[in-house]
């Protein structure tokens, strides 16, 4: 506790009822001492409160949902906070490092790649990645996003180059929908040692360089025209074979039908002759048959408004009528 200085107190003018250079009495002196002690206590309390709050702020670790918190002691990771919330650490001895937990986007620089048939193509891709092992991420990449993106970009480009180098240019152009999947599978677990995981690889642009794009397109058109002409020739040949086979089948069916019709006609004529033979074999039936035939002939002659029938004496019809 500081000693009260009477020399300074003689000039004290803050107490009511006291004039300058007036010596205070004992009661006033005691009140001044109590006031001084109260001020000192408040100052000590305020300093203590500030110190406690500072120590508490240095001890608290707040983890957000989109991050990991790595607690280090003397540069070595001793604990990883995986879940969001508040935790504690030893102040001044332990430090923290924030590691991103959410999915990150990285745009790979546009680069040239060579196909199996030694054709150059321009590839523009991007990747989605995230940290799954914070300890490996800190040890291998130093906890640096720039370093991690460099690992992701280099490994993705190598995978892209390896896949395209095994494919023909025409296969790449026609199968670009599955190219990203092939690049993803070819990457494998290359990022696992860095504590990283590849979520997705997408190809924004995969095209020919401007200087040889037209030449390649012309060659592809010529190849497609050759394929179309070959398919057309093969189709015409197949159509000719089908037509020949159809004509052969139709001729066989017509021949069989003609032979069968001739056979049926012959059978009908044979049956007709048998009926005539039976009719003329009996005198009564023969006369009746001749009579019916004469009536049919007369009926035909009396058509078209002709009501007169002129018969000679030697006409078979007249003979029938004369006999009747």
C-alpha cells in the first residue's frame, strides 16, 4: 500500500470545507486514506479482470463447422479438433492452426496434351477436392492451401496427360462424356499421402488448337464420308441378295401354284367328262340333256329385245321342238 504523503495533502483542495494550504483534521485524513484504498482496489480488480480475460482468450479454441483446428505444441501437432464447438489449450505454450474442411475448387491452367496418334489438343479442366487427414496435410503441405493446390493440379494434369496419351483423337472427341471419369479413376490414391481427397474432375474445354482444327475436321469429314459410302455399298449388296432370294422364292411359289392349278383343272375336266359320259350313256338322260342345252341356246338368242326365233329344219333346237 502506498504511504500517504502529508506534504502533498497540504495542497489538497478536493475535500469540501477545506481551504487551500489548510491542514486537514484526523477524520478528513482517514476518509482520504479510504478513498485511496478504494481506488487502488478498483485498479487491481480491473487489471486482474483484463489479465483473466486475456488468458481465457488465449486458452479458448473455437472450431467452426467448415474447418478443423490443429493444436500444436512446440511445432508438433498434438491434437485435432474435428467437431465444431469450443475447446481449451494451454496459453503461450500451445498454438492453433486452421485447416479447411469444406470442398475446395481449383481451376487447372489450360495446357496442351498429345494423343496416341500424335495430335495436339488443348485441355481446360477444374477439380473439386477437400482435406480428409489434417495431420498429413500439415506435414506434407505445411498447412498451405497454395501448396495443396499445387499438389492437386500437378497430379490431375499427369493423370489427364496419361489418359489422353492412350486414346486416339477421334475417340477423345466422341467419348468426352466419359473422359473425366477415366481421368478420375487413373488418379487413384495419388493424393492420399497428402491427406487430400479428390471429389470430382470436370473438363470444361477439350478442343483442337486453332492452327490445325480445320485440317483435322476435314480429315474427319472425309473419313466419315468413306465410312458412309462403304456402309451404303454393303447395304446395296445385301439388298440385292435379299431381292434375288425373294425373286427365287416367288418363282418357286408361282411354279408350284401353276402346277397345282393345272392339276386341279385336269381333275375337274376329268370329272366333267365322266359326268358327260354318264349322261350320254343313258338315252333318257341324253335326250333331257339335249333338251336343256337347246333351251339354253334359245334363251341366249332371245336376249336384247329380240322376241323372234327363226330355226332351220336342220337346227338341233328345231329338232328338239319338233320332236316334242
